[in-house]
């Protein structure tokens, strides 16, 4: 035992003379074999999927530029905090801007996504992630609200009387108002996802959720006519299309709300977007039919809270709420 203690004392003395600590040696061992940010980020992007790429792509590109030559553990929590403040300070100013708060939050989330992948791949221990040592800013209350009936009428009237494709714009507004679907859900609809006989549309939305959503008979007929007129013939063809037959992209939504904001200043002032239609519809359903119906109407599949087990609504109940909201009978609605 005495010899062991002497060897330990000798080792400590040598390390002290070299100016090296045991922590330095452990850190060095952890760094051996670690990829650099430039090498590892493409692997993260490939595994993340298109949704995360859209949300975090800008921030990942910024990180690759700033930290590309460093290994994953050569980036400190202070480096991430510095980028958080820098991105928040240079965030694009909008009417509903919150001093770059969301940009700063996304920096941390983007960094955590990289380190979560590294932990899952066994490259670093969970306790070593610098991104998880940076606290996210507290999320402020959402400023979106349900639109008043008069506001909804103004938006629809303006969409139908301006622009270069009023038929398409009116159809989009009606689709989102009836189904409360998200933009991604609408853009992902294929011809095979439309069931005009039962007045249903199949929606694929975030979290890889899949559901059949009721449509009014009038909207179902308009979607069939739209598909036939614009070249959506095969089952796998994208349903929503431009006048020239090209599949619709998210740019159409940007164009639509920019135009509405030019004609209706209050739309631009409040930053109203397609997601406000979702709030409007779901608020109406919740007020008239309760939370148990509004939850499946929204496509929510979370199971938070013990009560959710007992409030599962049927497709027929969702169709009944739609029929009441639109004033049109639905083949699946209950009396």
C-alpha cells in the first residue's frame, strides 16, 4: 500500500510540474475520436428530417461556420449563449417581433438537437452536453387568438377580390377554416387522400400523425373539381396546385398573407397568418362542443393528464361539429 501511495504522489508531482490536472487528462480522453462540427452536422441533418431542417437549418449553418473545426466538446456553454444573444440581436424585425426571443430560443434548441443525437450515437455522455447547460428563455404567452366573424369575412372577401388566383386562395382559406389543418397538412394532401363520397380528407401533420378529417360536401366537391382542372389525376399526385399545374408550395401562403396585409392593414399589424384560422375554428368547436371534441378536431394525440383516457371523440362527433359550424349536412354526422 505504501508503494502504491508513493507512485500516486510521484504521478501527481509530475503532473503539477507539467501544469496538467487530472481533469485535463479526462477531458483529453473524451475528445479523442470525437468528430468536428463540420463532420458531424451532415449526419444530424440527415437524421432530423425536413421539419427540423426548416426550423433549425439557419442556426445549424451559423454553428457550422463558427465552430466547424472544433470537436463537439470543444464548444462551451458560453459559446452557445454568445450565439444565442447574437442571433436574437440580429433577428429580422417584424410587427409581432419579440426582441428576437424566438431566434434565441431556436439557437439553444438547434444545439440541443445536435447533442441529443451525439448522446444517442454514444459519442458523448449525457452529462457532457454544453447545450443542456444553457437555460432556454421562458416562453411568452401566445399572441394568436380566434378571429372575430367580421374579421374572417373581411379576409375572405379580400382574398376573393384580389390577387392572380382568387379561386385557389379562397379554396385554401376554406380548407383551413373547416379542417383547422396546418400548412404542412394541406400541402401534403394527395389525390388519394380525398374521399368525396364520405366527405373526408386524410391529413399528415407534424409528429407523423395521420387522421381522416371531415369536410363539408361543398368543399369536398370543390376539391374534386380543383384536382381535375389542375392535373391531379394519379392517386399519388399532390392535390393543391397552381393554375399551371405545379404542386403548391408554402410560398403561396406567404404571398397570400402579404397581399391581405397590404389591403387590410390590421392583418399586417397583428401578424395574422394561416395558423390564426386554426385558432378560430378550434375555439368555436371548444366553445360549442367542448374540449373532448376540439382535441381530436385539432389532431392532437397527446395523453397528458388522466382525463384524456375518457374523452376520446369519434369521427362522427367531429363531423357533427363541422356540420353545425358550416350549416351543411355531413354524411357521418349524428342527428
